C-alpha cells in the first residue's frame, strides 16, 4: 500500500496502488516529515519530536516517547537500511533505532544545520540539509562525516538508484554522487525550488514548483522538464507499484502512468453515482477532505470546483466511457 502524511496529523492510505485513499489519524505534531517502511513496520516522523509506528500497513499508529533536551525540535525525514531506522531534523539532530522504531538513541551529527532528507544508499546513510550540507554514515547512523556537496543551496530531499545518489533543493539545484556519497557534483535540474525526488524505472523525477516535473536518466549529464498538470506545489514523491506518486498542497495527489480518470468516479467502477456527486459537493464546501475522492479533482489543484462538479453530473447522465 501507499501512505501519505501531512499537516495537523493528517495521513492517507491507499491499498489499491493509489486509485482510492482513506483518511487515517496520525498525531504527529503540527506537521509531518517523512514516512518509511522497514523490517515489517512503518515509521513516520514530524514536529515536536513526534515519531509513530504502524505494524498493520498504516491503518493504526502507536506514538513513541522520545526524551530529548529540546521538545520543540522537528524530525524532517526518516530512512531505513541494514536493520536501522535513522531520522534527521532541526539543528543537525539525528536519532537511530534498531528495534523496529520502539526506542531511539540520539546521535551526534557534528552539524547544527537543519537536515531535511535522508536515504540509505547501498551500505551507508546519506543526510542532506541547509547550506548544501551533506553527511554520510557507514555504521548505521551512529557516526557521521561531512562531505563537500559543491553547493550552498538548501537541499530538501535525497534519493538513490542505479548507482547514483541525487539531492535536490532551492534554485533548482541538484547535487549528484556516483561513488556512494563521497564526492559530489552540482547541476541545475529545474527552475525555482525542488522539494522532492525519487528514482524508479531507470529515471530520477524531481518535483516542487507548480506545473512542472523534472526528469533525468543520467542526472550528471542533463535534466528535462514536463508539465505536471498540477496547479499546486508538490512536496514529496515516491515510486511504487510501477508508478510515481507525488503529494502536495491542499491534499493534491498526482500519479504517473495513471489511466484516464473519469472525473467524479470516486470508487473507479466506471460510473458516477448520486452519492459520489454529493461527496464532490461536500469537498467543495470543505466538509470532507479532497482525499475522499481524488477522481473529482481532475485538474490536481487540491479541491473540487463548480466546473468539476458540473462535468461530473454530465458523466453521471452520459457515462464515463
């Protein structure tokens, strides 16, 4: 399944490769950082040192108590590799867990920069953050070494695949390593700020600025852009079930390779019913979340407009196909 987390303890769960989504409660402070699966458990992190785990695929969550000096610091991202979970956050904070996220140990990163992203690449963890900060760990997140990223831009996210590690950030910056994170080269991957990056099916995909996605099969050589069809900022992206899934502002969810969506067909059964039309109206009024029926938000702006409701009525009368 797919799990997305956001502000105010919000999370959505899909068990059908992103066709439909269900809201689930995850109390992760005022905002949520990353979510990762490892050792049969999901771990999500967020503000106020919140860390929660799920043993049932994201349906229910258990909050873990973390006793740290500053309870107001935030965890920005989490990764899993070689039996260890590693979470990174504000003021260079790093925590590790080797018992499926039940207990956590604070580690010294040697940096006071905010760390925004972390990934497990081969045999080491790589963390990225403010001022072009790049840190690597070869011992499960216990000890860290700073690397020269060749940029001072803030790095927002990091991903790995096909022997490369790519971190993206402000000013359309991408930094690339092909030796496991030891040395880096700076490139221009996009325009304005990039918030998320993922690898799958031989390509890196970066998201951020509304209306665009940026792709590279060889991130050291060149990047290209394509229209995303989404009118809001995209904050994160992942690759699973043979497709990319990006999430963004106002509950927007965008997928690559998706079949043509019948606007308003919330349950993907090939038609629009009266109950589904009522759901669209409730989304437009703010009574329920757009995640209740992502098929109603045909332009990907995170809400349902009057025009989208009218189009759904037409499909209810004339059919989707």
